């Protein structure tokens, strides 16, 4: 999820587990450590966009990373709690829970994470919440702001933290229930409309859990659709998107194309615009959503020929 969501979730864990040892510092320690797994973003400076996209949320979002790094952090930052020093294993447990919260939140989004890296490169996701959802984040953010203001001895601190976490967890539970309902509706529509597919996915549209985006993939293309839980009729209209594999004729030797295909889990298509070829990961929908039918795809890469060979560049138009 977004950095704010990770930070306030980690801060809440810090308040629960380390306040008596570190006071308000536990808030900031939990929040900052919760951002640590996204250190893999440095890959953007050393790898091509295709490889960097695939490496993101890999080893730093694995169980192994959380298990190994937690005691290291407990050792390095033990002096932070010197006022009322926490036992080493208690501090390590705190860091583990914070890192685990980051892994869990990212697991719930569409991008996918390498839970069992480096032993397995499979990416796992539940697709039940968008990468930024204010309905989850705001209660925890408000709670964090109040906790940052209240004195450490204030008896209201525990109630405030429980209130923010309780609302956040209740909403997260709602997203799973919602996911089950939407998944059933999409599957039923695919069957009723006799659409042949290999697999399909459902994921929330940006910033909410009420409008959902669905993609069903077949050998030659994908079917995309939007569905709102407020629709009176459970009737879904699908748009067919051909994969256009024939466009790849000039790029068959490109080593980055297989990486992009693997990253997209088969939900992709190729398009041409102004003599430029684009690889589109359609799991993330179009930039204009349902409003503009032919708007560009959010995750889109420009595949170009140049004197140095073939490169994949982030699309910027």
C-alpha cells in the first residue's frame, strides 16, 4: 500500500507493544521501520524499468527478510529504549510485527509480493484493497495525530489507538467480504455470457472498495469490465482486449519482454500509437478508468529499437 498507510499501521503497532519502554518514540520507530521493505525501490536506479518492476516487492517483502532483519534492528537500535530498556526478544518481536504488517498490507493489493523469496519467485496477492484507500488509512492517521499530541501518561492513549486500529481492521474485513461477493458476480456473468477464459481476477478501482475492475484472460486476449456493488442489476458488460502478439515480430529477441509477461501474470496486451509499440499490464486498468474507453493503460512500457538494441522504457505520454 501507500507509504502513509504503512507508516500509521507501524506506528499503531509501536504504541501497542513498545510504549512503556519508549514512550512516543515507539510511534515513530514503528512508523519508520514499517517503510523499510520498500528499500527495494533503489532497484530503479540500477536496473531497466522491466526488471525493476519485477524485483520490487520481492526479497524485502518475504518472510525471510522479516525474520532476519528483526533481530538485527533490535540489536542496532537497542539504545533507543535505554530509558526503560526492552528485552532483546521483545524488541525483535516488535520489529517483526511491524515488518509483517507491511508485508500483509502489500499482499492485499494487486501488485503481488514474493512471500517465499528467494526459495520461490512466485508472487502472491489477494486483490482485496487498492494500493491507497482512505477508508482504511484515515482512522489510523487520525489516531496517530491524536497520539502524537497526547502526553505519554494520558490514559486515553490506549482507547485512541484501539479505536483507530479497530476501524481499520473492520474496514479490511469488509474488503475481504466484498471481494468474495464481487468475485462471485463476475464468475457468474462470465458463465452466463459464455465467455471462454483461462483465469480471471477482480480488484478494487482506485481509492475505494465499492467499484471493482475485473479481467478475464484467454489465449488471444482479455475481457475487462467494471462492476459496482451498488448496481441494482448484477449484469456486467465486458470489453474484449486482444493481446496483439503479432506486433512482437520486430522484438522477438528482446530479453525484457518475457520478464514483463511474467510480471503481468499473463494479463497483458500490445498496442501501437504513432509508430510506437507498447507493452501494457492490464491488471491495473486504464488511466481514465471507465470514463474514457480508449485511454492508455496505467502500467505501460514503450518498446523501442535503437542502435544499442531493444530497450523497454516507462511510458510518459
